[in-house]
C-alpha cells in the first residue's frame, strides 16, 4: 500500500488499456468505450500527461462513433446513439481542441428531442429516464454554447420533484437519495444558476455523513465505502463551498490505499482490481482535495478547470488549496 500518488504507474496503466483487444473483457465493455476514453483522457490531463495518448487516433475513434442519421454519438461504432456517449464525445473533442469536427446544430436537435413533458430527459430513443440524463443534456448544451435553447424552467421543475426530505436527490421523482444523483442534480442546477433549489444545510449534512471511519465515502446510508464517491460527494460539496465538512486527510489516505502499486490504476477499495472508472474519480477527488502536482479539476463539468474557464463557464465552486508537497 502506497501513501503517495503513483503517477507513472497510473499513466502506464491508462496507456495500456487499449492493448487488451485480445481479451474478452475488452469486447464485453464496448458499450462503455466512449466513456472510458473520456475517463482516461481526463485522468491523464489531471496528472499533467495529456499527451500520453495519440491525439489523432483518439479523434478518429470519436468520429467513427458519429451516427449521421441520428445526429449524435454512440459508445462504439455500429452501436445505438446515446446521450451519455454524446456528452463524452463532446468533452473529448473539447479537451483535444477538435470540437469543430461536429455538427453542433444536429447534436442540439438530438439532445432537445429527448426531453419529456415532465422535464426529465431520456437517454436514448428507447426511453429510459434518469436525472443523470438531465445532467448530460444540461452539461452538453452548456459546453456547446446552446443552453439558451433549453426549457430551463421545465428542467428545473423536474429536478425539484426529485429532491427528498434529507436534502438529497434520487434518479427519478420519489427515489431514495444517492450521492451520484446528488452530484448530477446539484451540478445541473449550478450550470443553470439555480442552486437556490438546493436545501444546502440539510444536503451538506447528508453528504458529510457519507464518510466512514476508514475515511472512505459511501453513496447512501449503510453501504460500503467506494473510491468513486470521492468525486460524487466531494464535487457536490465543492460546488456548495462545504468541502471542509469532511475529513480530507482520512479520505486522501483511503484513495491512495486503493492504488495498484504494481500495474497502476485505482480500485473501488483496497485489494480489489483497478479500473479506469475508479482511477479517474479517485484522481478527481484528490485534485479537489488539493493534492500536490495535480491539475485543477472543475467539479461541475469534471474536466480540467482551465478549459472550462477559457469557455467562460466557471461557476462559484471552491476546492481545497493546492499543496506544494
């Protein structure tokens, strides 16, 4: 177990993810490929190694997932388009300074077509609805500079319906509060400049209660700690300027203890296998905690803060001060 961040190992781990095409797991995870590219690229940028992957190859892959008929992106060539993979594609292209490759108008039309009468968004044509997709839509439209085309009041009204007595939010109206859903709802409201809809004292209490004695965070009461909540919980607290409400030192130690010291990568908890999902969200959490040498992360968009600032989209979030050592 390491008590410091193993940057070279994590960079090597992410670079090697594309070398496992002979393994069954690579093909079984094709439905997550676009998201995995976004997770890997963002993780590398946070560590200051954004050039570790081939830029042209990455852009070519993203564009190979464009569906000309639908006007959106799939997670893998010949898969169905989805709002989540479309957001990841937009984020990747922005981080690679290649957004000029897309037809913005067609993407906006696709996104808006998924909003339901209640204000919630479906993820695709098959109709699954979730507050995650509300966030995806709001995030994507904001990054594309087309937020003015969204029915903001209808969108906010649905998020309001998903707010619970404990201050948290569920995946649909009436569902129990969950830290990941808290993030998507709080971040969406931040983008829409409607944080007045959040019961901040109650929610921040609920979020701070997610920390367990070992320092890790869980997603809801009576559940195990998991590294990914280092982002879901911290991002919401950062947006609400309450990051000091958790024990940052203990959480940092928990994240670092989940590193794979041999192959690189970060797992959900110590002793488990690493994956790129927990690697990015562990690193995102460490960045918000002010870990030395890491790049500032914008907790609203989960992208490097400098990119969001250059777009003029920064909100009033606060991370812990970056430590020098």
